[in-house]
């Protein structure tokens, strides 16, 4: 073990989140978690998902911090899980168990003690959109786009179907999930998926202001309201969703994505060039 490795803080010491692709910085009263994996456009490894979950608990336990801001580097917030295997260390086809809700941060975000604001700076889809939806508020750049492509990958994402039906209604949920269409920031705001849309260059300042406003509310009373809202969002079909991860459709969805082609289940007349 090198001296540098030995001296690098690891959870639960310091602000290290367990992966080089997440940066945790301190900005006055706030912790800031930045997804920073430009070579893969912030595609999330299992370690990144778990690191965001850890960041929430890290801020909850730190008396010097009042809230957490989550954002992305460059022009991407988060496109979801790295289905291509990334650098080879986090291959989703071989690390299927890492897709479980015991690693992803969505439930932890919904249960956070301190306010969490997502500053969505660009492309936001898959697990990235779930992070934005599960944060207490999402403040988004006018350049941001949103998509729910899970059914194009063979995944029965009951988390999305449950949450989106509550947030935007079943008709719009079918529109998003059955077509895989892309929403603009303004459309997402009009549909009630995000709280505020701001000019791109004002995003971080606006997100900090919103987080500050949230942090000024009474913690105990806020937690009661948060619990009430969480009960409204309800539970999702955990067993069905987990089973879908290892289904033949999901495996074909992953392979076709990596090979940049339409999955085999698509009728030959409906297949397109490149991945869906």
C-alpha cells in the first residue's frame, strides 16, 4: 500500500465518497456532491450510486452542514447506470446485484433528514432522473432534458411507474415510459416533475438559494411534512422490479445498448440505426 493510498480518507473518515467519480466539497453551510466522470458522460457505476447514498447520510450526520446539493460536471447531470461496463471495473452484466435498491440512493434521498436539492445542469435520465425526483427539490437549467428509457432496455422499472403516476398522472407516465420520449426543461416543469427552471448560467446560485430557503425551515416540523409526502408517493413493486434485472429482456437490452442496435424484440420493420 502506497503512502498516498494509506493517507486517503475512506468512509467513515473525511469527505471521500468511495469513488474518484464523485467529488464532495464544502460550500459554507452546504455539502456539494458533483458527479464527475466526463469520459463516460457521468454514466453511473454502482460505486457512484452508493457514494451518493453515503453523501446524504454524511451530511445528515455532520453538525457543520445544513443541506446537500447534488449536481453534475459539464453538460450532463446523470444518464443513469453505466450499461456499457465503463472501464471494466463496474460491468452491469456481471454486477447485477449492484442494481438492487440496497445500493442505489433513491430511498435514502426520500428519507434524508436534511434538505437535498438537485441542481440539474444538463441531460438527466434513468437513475439520474430518479435522483432528481427523490431529492427534496429539483432546480434545473433551461438546457436540461429528461427521459425515462428503461422499457427500451428491458427493465420493468416499477419505481418510476409508481412515482411518476403520483407526480404527473398515469396518462403522462405512459407517454414517458412507453415511448421513451425526451422532455425539455420547460415541459418537465409544466408537467410537475421539477420545481424550477432557471437560465443555465444562474443554475448553481439559484439552487443554493433554494437550498438555503429549505434549510431555514424547522427541522422536526419539516420531517413530519416530508414523511407525509413520502407516504403519498407510496411503495413500488420491489420483487417484480428486482426480478426484471436478470430477465432475458434485460440482458438483451443491455447487449443491444452496448452493440448500438435495436433489441431483438423490436419488429424488423421498426428497428432503427443505432441504439434506441
